């Protein structure tokens, strides 16, 4: 009888979660891709799907094997010819499908030292390189989950862990990032490793890992700003973070300058040219009028900045530090101008894990807070529920199914706002702010725990 009761309490919800996740995989690989392939823009451009790996792979091959400038017009032309069949005309950007806009296939627009990350793949054909890199990204995504869980002190039973892993791997950000082989997944894993290293007291390593995240400058700017603010709270004891960051960044810049002298001086113009293609919108800027966009950004900063200022003196294994980092990553997804794409939302993972970590405390709050928490959680689950609805509409005519096929993707754009709301509820609880992420949960040795203070 006890076994049956246990099954009813955990088994049935777990089966429902696994069903939703399996259906999301079906939706993504069959319905969404079929709808995208039949859109007029995709047919019109006849673009090859070469993934986001192609420009840095070509850049690494040309620079390391052929000693050519990857930012030069010749290499840019070759990238666009391979992807689009012709040079890209910025005036025809509206003809591109979402998958093409979300890819950095217009030109090589990364810092030059990204070629060091891709260098092991230049000795194989691009098709083989894609397979290898897919498994690498899959592995670092799982590693991100593990490191963030350890960072926030989250301990789960196996049914909850299985459900969480299923949600992660079938989320729109993870599936989109894996599909287009987005380097942002690597940056997200580096953030997780840097935060975990800081919590363990290994500040030099944390700084070195933060320097590596500069391969995607737009993604790392707010996170580095938070770490700099935190370092200022106890400058003498946290100076190792700065030395690790500067030493690693200097090695990257000097090595890349040796390969291509003067590239750093030309790089701002490269970013400017790329911004003309992409528009460089933030998520808020895309969804809202400029006035409302600015008001929401100011309101968010009013919530976040004072708390970060007060928390800068807290140790890296504290709840306050984790909340500040989660807020910073959420703002990165929402307000930093970049290519608006769901794969950036992998940065929301630590915030989600932090809310799960303090879920029981949130449920002990007042009734309005409990209702708001459950409402936000339901909105976060909407993409999976809507994917069930879309799959149930397979009996519809093709044109009708096409109209509703993108609803789960559109619902996923609300996730940053949902997460920000949950974090605000978490921040408002004095009881939660007083709960530390204990040394045993992060397995911090006693002799190193003091170093992060």
C-alpha cells in the first residue's frame, strides 16, 4: 500500500512531466521544423542550414591554415555564399526566416580568439565538426545544470532530478541552442563554472573563466560588472578574481594579436556592421514601445541595483550573492541589446534553480504571494502545455496547423519576465535572504570558505 501511495505521489506527476517533454521533442523536430521549412521566406532565400558553428569554423580554418583575415571581405563573401548562395543585402533582411536571423551566419563577428575554441575542429570536414560540437554542447549543458545546482545548494530526489533534466533538455532555449550549435551554451557553462569556483573560494580560476566568456561580449558584460562590484566589497581578499581575469584575457589578446596584428582596433567596426544586419534589439525592445521599454528597464534596475550594492560584501556562497547573479543573468536576457533568440534564455537556469531551492519557503508566505508564485510557475510551464495543444491539432488542415505551430515558441519569450517575477518574490522575503547556502551543500572546505569573504 505504501508503494502504491508513493507511486501516486511521485510517479504519476513524473509520468506527466516526461509525457510533456517527449511531446515537446516531437513538436520541435516534426511540427515546428516542418512549419519553418514551408514558410515563404525560407523557400525564397533557399538558404542552407549551416548552423552558428560555420562562421567561426571557417574563420579558424582560414586564419590557422591559410593565414587569411577572417574579418576581411573575401572571407565574409565566402561565408554568405555558402549560407545564402549570394552576398547578403541588408535591405532584404525581412526575407529571412527566424532560424537564419538567429544564426550568426552573416559574417564572422566574434572576437578573434574564439578560433582557439574551434581550432580542434579544423582538421575534419564541417559535417563531422557539427556532430562533434553537438555532443560537446550537449555535455556542457548537462555540466551547467550540475554546477548551478551545486552553486545554489539544491539537493533533489531522483524523480525531481529526472524531471528537471527533462525540462532542461526539452526547453526551447536548449533545443534551439543545440540545433544551431550556438556558442552561447558554452558561455552559459563558463558562467556556471565561474560561479561555482567563486563559491569554492577559487577566485583566480573564477576570474580566468569569466575572461573566457568574453567570446560573446553582449552576454558577459552585466555578469562581469556584478563580479567587479562584488570584488569591490572586499578588495584585498578578492583580488585574485581580478588577476585571473586580466591574466587570461591578456593571454587571449596577445595570442590573437600574434596571429592577426591590429584586429582589436578593427573589431568595433565589425560589431557595428553586424548590428546593421541583426538590428541588435533587446527582448524588451522588440516586444514593447521604446518609452515603455525604458520605464520597465528603469524599474528593474531600481529593484536590482540597490540590492546588489548591499550584497556586494556577502561571500560568494551566500544566498544574496546567488540572487544578485540570477538577477544579473535575467537582465542580460531581457535588456541587453543582442540577437533576440530563445537560446539566450539558458542564462535563466540558475534563477530557476534558485526559486526551486527556496520553493518551500515561498509557499509559507502570505496567500497573495503563494498565488503569485504558482501563477508565475504556470506561465513558465506554458510552452510544454501549448506544445500538447499544437500536437493535438495535427488533424487540422496544414494551413491552420501552421498558424498555431509557433505559439509555444512565442510563449517561451515570456520566460524572462516570469523568472524576474519569481526572483522579485524571493528577494522580498526577509526569511529567505537570511537563509545561507551552507558550506556542506556546496562542499566548501573550511580553509577556503573564508577566502571568498
